[in-house]
């Protein structure tokens, strides 16, 4: 297993400076990312992913020269260093996470994906709630979260090279009855951009607030993985066009176009979130369908890369991640004692 892992890593670095035309001039070592200042006062949701889908379609149909990077993830800082910086004693849980506690705050880091979470044990998801008209405006919470994000960016725990933008605001509610709901917690989340393309998936930064007038932060989560070295570059000839990707999804999923309705079409880099340990950040198409005979939604993503040479590397990365998730599931069930 170790030899296989070393071979796969070596293969990635052998392709580090090459594109599909076998041109191997030296590329930039790091992703060419320009950090955008956090000054926006609105939540964009999935707008950028929809726009990216339209944009990539226009680019590929035009036939003009195009390049897009596939990146390896930045090596994680040692989790123990994170806890040392926080002044928290760490406890290694073995296969999955490192955790710690200070006063009423709990901290955890996924050892594989680097997902970091900090929560106030006494307040996170336990507030009694206040009347909706007693909370601040969405913009007030956004501005407070923006300040937190700026401060967090300066922290040694988060030396990122990605740009972020306001994604969504979520208001948690409690209810005495269906006609009377109170706001119990508010969360502001941020999504990321790499080289102008959005990162799709559940990997977001989120700041959780008490609904009370002090706007107290009671929790935050941070996906700390960021693009580092360029693994390889894709040209316009290496990518599926949107219509090709959609046709493959219909074929692979055995979907009948007459039985399902296509609700959403998106494009961007895919990060599968806090439970993922993929080693590559690469472009994907993502689709959401709804059955015409029911309300069930079907979410499907497909790699945008059609060049066999690169597609095989991405497929191996996906397979390793699927194996890890299956292993962790078995561990949670108590079927085996350790994960490799």
C-alpha cells in the first residue's frame, strides 16, 4: 500500500509541468490566485456556479485557447501545532480526528481532510431563541462575519491563498407551535474561488452567532485545505463540453429525459467537504434532477476532464477517497479497529 501511494504521488509530480500537448515548460509553483477584498454586502448562494457553467460552455464552443489548472492540496499543518497555538491540550482519537477542550469550547480537526471546527458547548444549537423582529439585519451579521474572516485570515492557523465571498445566511429556529417560531442561532457562510472559478461542494467557512444583541460568536468551522502545487494544466481540448457531460450523466445513471427534470447545472472545482480526503482539486460538472413522478432530488457530479491521461489520475484520486469513506464508515460501526 505504501509503495502504491508513493508511486501515485510520484506520478503526480512527474506531470507537474506538463499539459496535454506534452509541453513541459516550468509552470508557476503555486496557484495564481488573487485574493479579493471582503467588502461585499450580499449573499450570492450558488450564482457563481451557475454562471461558471454558462461561461465554460461559451469558452469551449468558441474554440479559443484556454487553460485551467488541476492542483494538489497544500500539506496540512501539524494538528498539534494548531492546538498549541490555541493553548488547548489535544487528544488524538486515532483513525479520524484530534480533539481538545478549553473552558466550554470544543475543538476538532479531521486528520485526513483538515476540517477544523470550534464550538461553544453551552451555546451552539442550544439557544432559547428570540423573536424574528428583534434580531439585526442580514447585512449586520455579514459585516460582523467579514471582520471575523479578516481576523482569521491573519491567524497562523489559516494561511490560505484562496479568495472567499459571502455565500449564505442561515437562521435556525425553535417553535412553541407551528405559528410561533423564534430565531435560535444565525450562521454566515463563505465560499471560495480559485483562479476565478468557484469551488463547489460542502467545503465552506461558517461563523455561528447568538441571535442576542451582543452578536456573540458561538462557533465556527473552516475547511483548511487549499490549492498548492500545480499537478497539471488542462487545455480546451482536455475538457468535456457541458452537453457532453450531461449526456454522460444521463447514460451512466440510466436516466430517462422524459422521467426527470433538470433543475440545476453547475461548473467549478469540486471539494467534497469535511469527510473527503482527495489529494487533487479539479474541475467538475454538477447536476440536480427531480423526478417527474415524485419529489426526490438526484445530485450527480462528473469530472470535466476527458483526456485519458489526466482522467485516470483523477479517477484514482476519487477511488482512494471512496475507499477511505467506506473504511471510516466501518470504523464507526465498530467493524475494524484502525484505518490505513
